[in-house]
C-alpha cells in the first residue's frame, strides 16, 4: 500500500501555503500595476482618441 504518513504530518499546511501564494501573487500584480499602470493607461487613452477621431470622419 501507499504510505500516506507524510500527509498526516503536513495536514493543515495547505491553508498557510494557499495564503502565502495569494499574497505573493497580489504583490506581483501590485508591483506590475505600479510600474506599468501609467503606460497601459496612456495606451488606452491613445486608443480611445484614435477611435473617436475615426468616428468623426
């Protein structure tokens, strides 16, 4: 049979790992937003201007 002793020893660690992974992902998303947020926002504004001027013609 399979030895699941390691599962019993590490039982309850899943939530801690889940919280740590979520915290790391949120930190990465926040860092990317801070560094690229203005660039992406500027590109969306530029695209909006292009669409608005295309509608006028």
